[in-house]
């Protein structure tokens, strides 16, 4: 799987980077706070998102103004400006009809775009999102708000992750040290301290309550039931505001769903089904949930290699191989000592009948 990075220009002259990968009906993922198209590609936080969504669809995503490969000059920061950026990417990608994915802050932009362009959006998928920013829903917590913005300005560029760790603990409370360390690095590499602070502050002013009520597109709202960043009540509000929207709660505390938690599998299954690609009817189910690396490990298990031999072949530690196997068993619904043999048998059977593996 490879991505193609391209560029387009917003109406006010800001250059935006967007990437395309996968095949099938298009999904546009609205930009969120702090991304880097190249850095995300191999990350332990976003790679499973890219593989899972790109397995059945063409995924188009972009770095928002001020971040990643897009221009670091932000220009105006507002809902209208962000929607304008999405419009520029859609036009540059040559899209006529597509599904729209809004994650976290991107949900508000997706909602506004769908309300303004009902003829363009076939499906609206919202995860961890909200219709009103922090300042709108928590007007009495200005001291905490200002403290977080001060922390960004004070410690963003510091080589040690002390200040940035506040955000990794909020976004990934169940993340491993490796995942948190990667998120710390992403924050520092995605943009400058001043831009991060301005973007964070601007997001707090979002209010798309009226736009949500105008959405005509079939919509599904997914939310982690113990989200530490966006309270689950905001997800419930979204589902109640958008006519006909369906709400799905996922059992997780992570704002960014991790590839080794059951909630990620649930998210992917619900989204594929909603978009009309019900994997339960496919001979590939549930192997499409496995990452490329997990498929490599499983192929070697099916070939009869031990964990030590797999580690040597793939240049990994034995502990990493064991972690991959644990993830594989969880995604395939296997457990116990028979899990290895059962997973290998399923893979071997599938390999004989399907070209996917």
C-alpha cells in the first residue's frame, strides 16, 4: 500500500497537502488538529486507520493549514476557512460523490460541509466529534483552558515531553509507552508552538449546532464511551441534532482508537457495514482487520515458524512478535493454547481460495 501526496491551494492562497491511497468508493477524512501525512503513514497510532479504511475504499486525507506538509502560515482560523480548505481538496481530487469522515474536531467541519453540499456527500461518519467547542460547552473552565494553552506555548518545542505528555495522557490514556512517545513526537513535528496554541484556541470557538440540524445525509455517530477529550455526551448531542442519525458507543477510554483494542475492530466493522461493504458476507472476513505486519506474522505462523524464527525473519523482537500474535487472536476471536493453530488453519484455508493474502 502506497500513498500519493499532492498539493492544492485554498481560496486565500494557503497551500494544502493531501494524500490518496487505497481503492474503491472514495472516503474523505477531514483534517484534525495536528497531523503530518508522511509521519502518520508509518505511525503506531494511525497506520491501522489507514490500512483499515483503505482496504475497501480510496481514502483521501489532508494536513490542515499550519500543519504537516501544508503551509505553516495559517491565515484565517474559522469554520468557514476550514470548510473552504475541504472544498479545495475535494475539487483538486476531482471528487463528485463521496463519503465524509469527521474525526474529533473534524466532525464539525464535516457537518458544515454536508449541510452546505448535500449533493456531494453520500454518507457522513462522525467519530469522537462535537458540534460545540470547549468554550461553548464549558464556559466556566477558562482557567483550565488558559493553562493548557500556556503549556503548549511553554513546552511544545522542548526536547523532553513533559508539557506535551499532558495531551498524550488525554488522547491515549491506555496507550503503550511507544505509542505515547510517538504521539509526543508528532505534536512537536506537526507544527510550531504558536500555531498549535492558535489552532487549539480557535477550535474552542466552534459552534455548528444549526448546521447539524440541516444535514440531510445518512449519518452514523460513533464515540468512545469513556473518552477523556470529548465527553460522550457530545456524541449523544450530535446524534440527537442530526436528523435520522444513528449513535454507536464504543467501549474505550482512548480518543484515538488503538489497533490492539476491540473498540477499533468494532469501529471498522460498523463503518464498513454503514458504507455498504459488509465484511461479514466476504470470504476475507475478518482478515481485513489485520494490519500488513500482522498478516506477515500470520503467514509465517501458518508456514510453521516459531516466534524466534519469525522475529529473525522480520527483524523484530520476540516480544513484538508476541504482541502481534495477541492482536491477531483478539481480532479473529481466538484465545487459549489452540489460538495459534486455529489462526494458522484459517489463514491457510483462505490463502487457497482468495488472492488477498
